[in-house]
C-alpha cells in the first residue's frame, strides 16, 4: 500500500478520539420521575438504557467512520497492483454494504418506532451497493489484468514514438501537428526521472536506440523532421518494443504521439505487437492525440500525363483532380513548365539555382463540399529535345502544404527508330498506320520513325532501333534469335505477332520451340487451336491494371471484346526450367489460353500475341483467316487501341522512372557511347551541395529519393532528371476509429489523452497505482447521510 500523505493518516487517527470523548461527556443524565408504581418505572428505565446505548453506539461508530474516511481520503492511499486494488475496492463496497445492512436491521428491530423513510432509504442504498458490487466483481473476475506498477519516482524505460508522416504537416492554430508533437514529447520526457532510459523513435525507418540521457532524448525529439516515406507507427512500435524488452528496468512505458490518421497505422504489424504485449503485460501504453477532429483541406490528386515521352511537336495533356474536405470553395490551379537553361542548375553563394523562367497555364475550379473536381491541362508548345520539369500547384493558403503540389518530368526525344519486319500475306502498311497515324506523321507528332522490311531481306543488326516489331514471322535462325536476345537485354523492345507463317503443319516450326526462342519469348509455341466460325473465341482480359489497358478502365463493362472473333490461335507452353526472368500473361482468350504475354529480359521487354494482327479477311493463298480482328463490318476500336498502346508501353519502359514515388529507386538509361559516365546530382532537399552519381553500365541509378520534387543530373551541357511525388494515400486525413486502435494495441491495453493534464492523471494512475480517493469520498458521503437520518429519527419523541 502506498500513501501520498502519511502524516494526515496519523492526524486522522488522533481525531478519532474526538467523537469518543464527546460520546462519553455528552451522555444524557437520567431524569428523576416520581411515580407510585416505582417497580414498573425501574423496569422501563432498564429497557430504555439498553436501547439508547445501542443507538448511541451506532451513531458513535458512524461518526468515527466519517472521520476515518476523511483521513484516509486525504492520505491518498493506492496500491501498485491493479488487480489487488480492484479487490480492495470490492472490499470497501462490501464493508459499506455491511454497515448499511446493520443499520437497516437496527431500524427494523431495535428502534421503538419503525420509520418508513429511513427503512426505505437504507433498503434502496443496500440494494444499490450489492448490485454495484456484484457487477464490479464480475468484471474483476473476467479481467486478466494484473500489471504491477512501480514506485512513482523509480526510473522508467520509455519508448516515445513520434508520428512524422506527411499529414503531421497539417497546420492548426498556427502550428503544425509535428510541432505540437515535438513540444508534447519534450514536455513528456521532462517528466521522467533523471536516470530513466528513453528511446525517441520517429516513423522514418531508423533503428530504435536509447539516448545517452533524458536531455539527449529531449534534444532528439526537438530535431525530428517530416518523413515522406514513413515506415508506419506499427513498424516503429514493433522495433521499439523489442528494445524495451531488453531493458533491465521494471517499469516500462510507451507513448505514441500521432494525429491518428489512417495512412500511418497499417495493421501489418498488429500480430507482432500483440505477441510482444502478451509477453510484457506490465508495459503501459499511452496514445497522445495531437490531430484535428474536423480538418479542412484542399489537395491535388495524382498527376496523369498523356505520356512522359514526347516528340518535339507531339504536345502533352496532364489530368488530375482537386479534392476538398470541408465547405465548397473556388481555387485557382496553375501548371508551370521550366524553360530550359543550359547553365542551370548551378550552386551560387551556397544556394542551388534552377531555371527561373516558365511556361504557365492556369484554371479556376469550383469544388463542392467534401467533393472532387477533375481538371485537364494541355500544352502544345514546340519543345526541343531534352528533359523538362514541371509542377501543378494550388494557389492560396491551405492547412496542409504537402498535398498542394505534384511534380512531373517529361523527356522530349526524336521519334523512336522502329523496325517493322513482316512475313508473307501481312499488311505491314496497315499496321504502321495504327502505331503512327498519318495525321501524327504529317504534323511531326508521331513517336515512331518506322522502317519496313520483308523478313527475307531483314537486317541482323537491331541496335540502331528502339523498337522491333515482327508481324507474323516465319522460321527464324538461331543466330537471329540470339541477336534479338542480346538486343532486348541491352534495353531494346520487341513486339511479336505470331500467325500462320510460324506453322509447320498444325504445329509450330522447331525454330519457335528452340532453347533460345524459348528464352526470348518466355515459352514455346505448340500447336494451332482451331475454331469454326460458329464457335469462335474472343479476348478476355485477366485484369485492367496493366498500363496497356488504361483506356478501358473507366468503361470496363462496356468494352465490346466480343466484336472480335478469333478462329485460330497458337497454344503456348511457358518455360518451366527454373528461369527467373519475369513472364506474365496480360490477356487470355475466352478458352483460357494465353493471348498476350509479356517477358522482361535484362533492361528490355518482349511482348508476344499468339494470333496475328493485322490479318487479311480473305487471304490470297486461299487459306482461312485466323480472325476478323479488323473487319470493316464490326467495330474494332478495342483492338485498335490495344495495338496502338503496346509499342508505346514498350518504348516508354525507360520513362517509367521519370515520375516516381518518393522512396523508389530511380533508373535512367545511359548510352555508354554518347552519354556522360558521371553526373552532378542536385536533389530538392540539398541547398548547398551536389553529389556525384556514376553510371552503372547502361543505367544511372539513384536511390535517395526521400523528398518530393525535381532531381536534376548535369554534366557540361547535358541536363537530365526525374520527379518524385508523395503517394496520395499518405496525405489522407481520415482518422482512426477506436475499433481500429483496439485491433492494433488491444482493447483495454492503452489510454488516449489529448492534453498534458490528462497524461499526468493517467501517469499518476499507472505509476502510483490504483487510488481510492473517489471511493472513500463516496463512502464518507453515504455514511454522513445515514448518520443524519439516524440522529434525527432514532431520537424522536415518543
């Protein structure tokens, strides 16, 4: 048992003598009554004395209890065991019920006159105490909490987890949530005993460790910054709790200071946290909520470019959404694209200078309450070859700055040199018109500069070309397959449409089943699957997640795939010899056989379609057509769009890392013969220095992309770069509900506070133990009430 004020307990014991002395001094003196029948008076007098003694004794007991309870309450008793404290509480309730029961019996059988009000009040009080005691006893017996709580002045092993996710940049009352969290953490650490072990853990992925002392821990808390690639609070908890487990200190506490937004509280680590909690039931967990219950915010959704690879005259379209939390409002959105400056970036006077002239476009948009509005920007300037950085941003003030900008980078290049190789009975010109429409070619907007060759006169040197397309090829030699393999490994793109020219009877020619062909295609063509015209197959996408299916996502159920009838296609047997090169099926036929297969080899990619495109409706040789994929009698836009996008996806493979998420690895193609081997890297989070980046083979790789913005590489007049953006989900301001916290931390295993006084009160409970002040005051009030009733009712005149 712990006493907050032991001296008051001694003083209370001394005060207990007062009612005893008053009881002895104020005994009523018997009155002399002259009465003839003296013996009857004496008998009555003896009976009255016994009754008065009992009533006086009960009143004396109640008054002693009142003074004792006052002394106990002021002494501040508590116990270090929550379970033991619960049983003491039940004992106090039982004792009070016993006293009330005795008084009730005395009212029924000892008082000269039964008082209905007194008996009724005591009965109600007794029933209430018994019911409350029963409910409390059931809760105690069903609870498995038996945590011991140490001396309030004993050192503590403390884990202070501070949420540094992007939502902590939300500004409220002229202070960001991270600033509020750091102030709360500094104050909190100052409450720990000086010889405590304190670990300050941010959600930035750093390893947990105990600071040298309390002062060092407070200093670390004050220097934390936002992390745009947060590891998540559960991960930080799991790491820090392992450190607490190894501490030799008995008292252990965890404090999580967060805005309680959903993005940083994934449940992936819930099981591990639960296991650690089970092993350490004595760890006390406090969640300090520094969030805003009703946030108001604008945000920009993900910026979607029509293409991040452009030709000088192709133009660009950027689409995004403006999202609103709060009442409807109008905002101006601006898009800026840097005009090239070959002298920048450069460091001058300790500052990185970037191009300061821009092409600008702006729009004003009305966003409804708690709604969203889509917005598109078009840019048609004639751009020279090079890399261009841009940003789309909201104008005006907003509570959360982290989601008010989206950065982007585009690469303007000369049209890609493309080799189109065709077999017999193939309309190569029709295919070229699909991937490089005449209108684009006339306006110098096409991405492809196509060279068309018959397979009979095909070159074996593929390195000058960015893309090689093989339309219904016939048998290929091993040397050609090897040349194609090497071409793809070094970053080339290969697109193959297999048709009747690959056949040797009803099966595929041996050259399409050779070891090298299998390595290139990801498997081997097997035999023809024949369908009659009354039972054709159609295309059946497995998923629309792949980039080539992007135009179909908004109308998934309305795409007329059944307009394309396929009467023949090749069977395909995947390479199962343990090859680790990624191979995936993007599109099936309705009979379950693969229709479109993607293969990654080294730095390049291969796509194979197991039916020919385009295919003439009436082949001159008299053979049956493999399908009516481009029939003028049927709508053919789905396959047209698919064929249009496949080459663009393959050549855009290098462009995938021009616009990445923060934290991702950036990879840029670097020609060994033409491009520099080393660059100076100017990152958005460096203000006074640039680091050297060296090309690795035919690639430049950079992994330290922890800050949103533009990353620029420069060597001489060669300027390149890419952009990194925060994941839109990382700035969602939706808050956790208690049930979600219960899943992570365990129901009843943590306490939530918002203010310092709440933390102090909860710390007092956990450090000093379970206090009995409220119970003692309640008992004192009840006994005073009973004493008042007895003193007024037991002495009524007969």
